[in-house]
C-alpha cells in the first residue's frame, strides 16, 4: 500500500493500488485492524477512480463534431 495521497493519484495509479488492496483483502491473510485500514483506503481509491472517469467523460462529451464526424472544437463543460 502506497503512502501517496489518493487525491494526487492518476486514474491508472489509483486503479493499480485498488486492485492490490482487493487482492490483499480477498487473500484472507490480513488481520482485522489492517483489513479495516485496507478497506478504507480501497474506498478512497474507488472514489478517486470514479472522479477521474467522470472528468474524462465530461471532456469527451465536450468535443464537438462536424457533419463528417470529425472533431471541430470543444464546448465549455459547464454548457453540458
């Protein structure tokens, strides 16, 4: 488990660590107190992944296309 703050992680970093947390919890070899800490870290990592996915979805939704389906620009996100 990394000491890096979850809020500073990229989507990929958070996803990798979340997968490691899940593997540890599923192994059943973690003591109760450590399991609670892992679960809390996992919840924060899941939230970070969801936030980063939402950001990406908003960026994709802001792309405008012309009649041929080619990108022509971006709409401001707040107009969506």
